[in-house]
């Protein structure tokens, strides 16, 4: 039976999932190839489905159904018993499986530091760099408008 997670472990897991959700499946797979992965079994094969997206006018108005979005999900258990779950927008079952595997590894005491260093930190750095580059490109096209006040006497 697994021990309850501490707040720090939950935070690490949450942060890892946020990074993995924004990464491409090819990049996650490439980072995982640098590790000696444990044996794992698919508890839930990757499957696609739909979720209802809800919205609110102004962020605090009455909720309404905005539309549906495709999602993929998977569940994986590594040989030491940790179970990981992966969800991603779109129809990328392989990405959902990779996220689930990373989720299980983040929960494992044995693999936690290695997955953080070799996968999550690398992807986080790439995402931060890409965001900074987009911000710089956007800033280069910025236009400042000045209003001149006419003095009429």
C-alpha cells in the first residue's frame, strides 16, 4: 500500500503535469529515452473522448455550455506499484500514455529526482525559452500611440 503524499510531493506532481501537458509527445518520448525505465503495464489503454467545456461571461457570470473538446486519457502502473494518469486535449493517445508514465515515475521515490531532472526540467526550460522568444517577437511589433491635446483658447 502506498503512503499518502506530502504537500511537497503533490506540488511536484502538479508542476510536472502542467509542464507535460504543454509538451509535445515527441519531446516527452525523447527525454524518456535517456532514462532506464521500469517495467509498466497499461491499466487503461489510451482512449479518446469528449468533455463539455463550460464558460462564464466575464469570469463570474452564470455558467453556460461553450462546446465540446476532444481529450485523450490513459492509466499506467509501474512495477513498484505507483499508478499514473494522463489526460491531454486532442486525440493524442500516445501523449496521454507518456504523461501517465511520467506521473507514475514522479510518484516513485526511486525515479522522482531523475524524472524531474531528465524530463520535466528540460521541457520546462524549453517552454520558458519559447515563451520568452514569443514575447520578444510580440514586443518588437508593439506600437505606442500618443494622444496630443490641442489647446484651443
